[in-house]
C-alpha cells in the first residue's frame, strides 16, 4: 500500500463551506514538537502533528481516497491518501514518535513498514503545510507580516469562486437575478423605502447565487445606506467575540473602503481590542462575497463605506449553557455595536453573511441525505426562520438551542447579533438548499425594512 499523497482537486478549495470549528488562530505560536534545521536542511518532525484540516472521501482514477485540505487557506493544496491510512493520520497527534508510528503500522498492515516510507509521507505532509511544524510556523509568521503590511485586504477568492474581470463578474452576478430561482431584474421603484438590514448567504455563488440576488435586489431598490456593516462567520473560530479590520476589502470592481471612525468608536464603547484577530479576515469568504455584491451594486454609482466584522460567541454560549450575552463579552460587543450604529451620522444598513444548516456525512452525520431528509430539513429551517422573522434574538437562539444545534447553523452569531442591534421584525424573501447526499447546505435571504 503506497503512502504517497495523490495531488488533486476533487473539491475545489474555493468552495469554502465546511463545518465551522475553532483551531489555532492564524499567527499564534503553536505548541508541540517542531522539526529542527540542521545545516540549513529542515529535518522530519520527530513527533508529527497534523493541523486542523478538512478531510473528506473521494474516488480518483478508481482509488478510494481520503482527501485533505487546509480550511484556513495557508495552503491551497488538496491531496489524497489511501483510506487505509486514516488510523496512521489519526495517530499523528504530536505524542507519537516516528518509531512509535512505524511499529504500530507494521503491526496493523501485517508487513514491515520502512522508516523511509513514514519519513517520505511526513515530509510530503509538511511540504503542503499540513503539519504543525517549524516550516508551518515560519510560513504563517511571514503570511501575517505580509497581511499587516498590505494596504488592503486582497480579494482572496477572486479567480477561484468568481471571475476577476469586472465585466465578466458583472455578467456573472446579473445572471443570478434573471435565474428561474432569482427575483428578476432590479427595477426602478417610484418610491424607495429604507432597509435596516438583510440576511444573505455566504455559500459560493455557483450554488447560492439566485438566493443572494433576492437580498441584494432589496438593497438595490431601497434608499442606499451611507454605511454597510457586514457581519460574517469566522469559519476557523475566534478567541474573542468579534474581529474587525481597518483594511479596505479589494474586489475586481475596486476596493470597498472601511469606515475607520466607526471601528474606533466600536472599540472604545466595547472596551475590546477588535483588531487583535484581524488576521482572521485574510481568507474568510463570508464577508468577501458580500463586499463583492455591494460593489456590484454601487461601485462607480455611489460612494459607500463598510465595516467588516467577524462574529463568534453564540455557539460557545450554547455549549456552556449560558445566555449568549454572558458568553465571552458577547453582550459588551452587541451593546457597543448598537450604540455605535445609533451614533452614526448617516444611514446604516446591517448585512448578515450567513448560511443555515450543514448536514450529511461531510459534516459528521452518519447517513447520506435523502429526499425525505431534505423535506425534514426545510421544515426545521422554516420554523427557525419564523423566529428570525419576529426580530427577537432570544427566540431565534432558543429555536436553535432546543436540539443542541443539531443542524449546525453556520450563521448563528451574526444572525443573533443582527437581530439584537436592529430590534425589529423581518420578512423572508427566499429559502434555498444546495442538496448533496454527502453534505447539504441551506441558506436564506431576509429583509428588515424600516
């Protein structure tokens, strides 16, 4: 049985919807045993430890593989390994030496596993940045330095999840309005109302584009806001309740500028350092996709500013059996955000870049998703969305907590935060599913009109 990885792209890393969960924050010092450099050559880690990776099954050229990819975006690579090596990968937890692994694999495989085989595998994993090693530590330190020095937050998913050419991107996004599941072309209303907030998906455009279009048509046909506060999901988790950035978000339509005064006021009122985990914005798609759609609507037509914030505290409250406001300074953040919005001299619109359920074997469920399961899923989601429609954050929270978040609602913290700061009912525009027997994601568009 070969231990060599098979390079491939069975699931594009530009398709970023994976089960959320905390990992070591980018730029942090990782504990564990690292490789050491001898005469300029990096040695194989003596006690290899896999990082927190996405793992999913795939069949490539008739081989049944377990594929690995890096959800944090430090590595773009996707590699496949024989599924028989899963026990070996699980044992790479930083506590076992190469000799320990060699002995265990020799017993398990019933053949003599050479040390060179293990060294080759470990070296390959390290070269792809899949190990917590000195190589990875050096890479994230350089990446963090590059991010801090960059004048803007680069459009990480451009060319992966959407076109880089502005005209092609306009056509790509316009197509979602005309799609049979879309809302139809943007109209010029006789009277424009105002929108306090929307919920829009953050799944990739290919699967969720028409549902995005429902939310962004509502924004396009309303009086434009002066400031858009975008609440996203940090798929790699945060240590604090929220993370902001002062960097403009670049898009193929040009950069979307951040309102630094708003961020400064939010930090002052909350007493929190919301820039401490700024690095979490580097590859996160849940704000980037909203920035792209905002620029699609307004770039070259109206000068707008935005505030990108990743929010992560409600799920931890559920795990700890606490009210979300009491978890990890969640209440401080929510109250400060509401006060800063109220003090803003112009019109503010809050956007939640959120998805809903994540179910199926890809996300930890034992059985594939069937049509009956999809029907059940929609009924459960719509019951939860009815609570969202009341505008009551506690009712929404309880609708998810009643079964321990069985469906893995990805937008839990942004939805709770948006409902808390708006304090008004909303209206469901569209519900959608991206059905897949291995892993289904659901999403919505919602509007909160003044």
